C-alpha cells in the first residue's frame, strides 16, 4: 500500500488532526483514507469521493489499511473514522 501526499489537504487542515502522514486510495478510487498521527494515535479518515458508501463499495480497503498499520508498527494505536452521510 502506498500513501500519496495531498498538499492541498495538508495546507487546508494544518495540524488540526495531527501530523498528516498521507492519503491512500483504493484500487478504483472508490475509497479514500487520509491518515494523521495525533500524539502517537494514528487515525484514518475514510471518505468515498465517487459518491458510494460502505454498503455498495466494491474496492477492498479495510484490510489493506489494517495491514499497513501493522507493517508500520502502529496497529495497536490505529483507528478508522468514517465520513458522515
């Protein structure tokens, strides 16, 4: 899994959510996760830029995020927050 740097997001939120780590997109970009580290706790903020929602998305992303957290050593300090609908 690879994170990209969204410079516009980084400027827009500053440090409101903690240190911006990067953004992950699922294979067909159905899901987006913006990752932030706030005081050692890493949060992935999930949104669905294509207008889908968790009930009809087909791209796998949840396990990829968990595997990434484990590979980076913060699995026990990782949480996922979903966008409001």
